[in-house]
């Protein structure tokens, strides 16, 4: 079975896939392009070389004006938001270290599978640059106290701790990482694109709302989704009864799967 998933690889292995502005923009372009492909149901994000991503390219952050610094972090924010705004679920496949903005990237992805060798940290505090933007995604994944511990100490946590804290979904043996990620992608891809799109959008809509508003929003989403599904089923039955043999009539051609 052909896997309806796309793999996007950060390919700066010598720099441990440091997130330069150029790389972040390329990633955004790739994500948006792939999100427009109807056959693409899942996107897998991984890094080349020994690291997943070591975070921002520190050389790029030096000797910049305030406006230039703002631009770098604005691009980073746009990348993180793009990951959660596109319709397809994005799975992070982490085989090595993920630090600072690299850890932020893991926390931002919809799902994350890590090798037993993976490690995670927000070490900015050690060099006088607190991980302010990474803490946004991190605190929404692992809670306040654990996020503060990582942010204030800068210490590295291992893959098992990351799984226990909820930063990643699960950990696997290094040789099983690709297989496990692909199997998860297959399970997700078995759902209809519409269901995936509605599900992902509604998840992020409700997670940032208070409980009362969240229930109201999701009740409306469920009602609209049910109405759409009922209408789709009725349309299929109508077409089937009007053209039971699958032949053309009155200029209308029944194409299997055209309503999927």
C-alpha cells in the first residue's frame, strides 16, 4: 500500500539542523505546498544527521538590529503556527537531540515519536538567553512546573522522561523509529481527509478556550459535521438510485469515490 504521507527532512546535519531563517522559510513553503496536495494525509518531520534540531542558528542572532532580531523570531512563530494550522497532522520523528527551538518544534507538532537515544532541553538560560518562545509550546505540552524546571535549569531530559511528561507520544528502539512512525501515519491516513481536517482544527480551537466556550464550539462543530455527513450519504443514495448501473445519464457521470 502506498503511504499517503510526505516526509520533510531538515537537511543541515553539520549544523545539527539549526533553524536558520532560510531553513524555517523553506520548511514553511514545503508544509504549505504539501498541505495543498489532496493525496497527502500526513506529514512527517525529521532531521538529517545526528540531531533532530539544535534550535536557532546562534551565529545568525549575533550583531543584528532590533528589527532584524524581530524578523527572525517572527519567522519562527509563523513556522510553528503553520504546523498547527494546516489540515494534515504533523508527526515529529526524533532520533537525536532536540534543544531550544528544536524542542519547541517537537512540542508544536501534533504528534511525536522518539528514539530511546533522543534527548530534549531548553538550555538558553545557561547562556543568558532565556527560551522565551520555546516556553509557549513547551508549557502547553508538559504543564507549568515541568516546563519551568526545564526552562530554569536548562538540563537535558532523556526520552523516557519526555514520554512520561507528555512531550512525546512514545519512545521506541532506534531501529524501530521509522517503522513506528510510518505505522502511525498509516493509521491516521485511514480516516477521511475531511475528518482529519475538522478534527485537527477543532482540537486547537477548543484547547485554547475555556471549558464552557469549548463545549459550545465543539457542539456546533459536531452538529455541522453530522449534517455534512448525512447530506453526503443522502447524495450517494440519490445518485445510486438514479443511476444504479453506473452508466451516464443526463450528462451526469457517477465516479466512485467522488464524494470522499
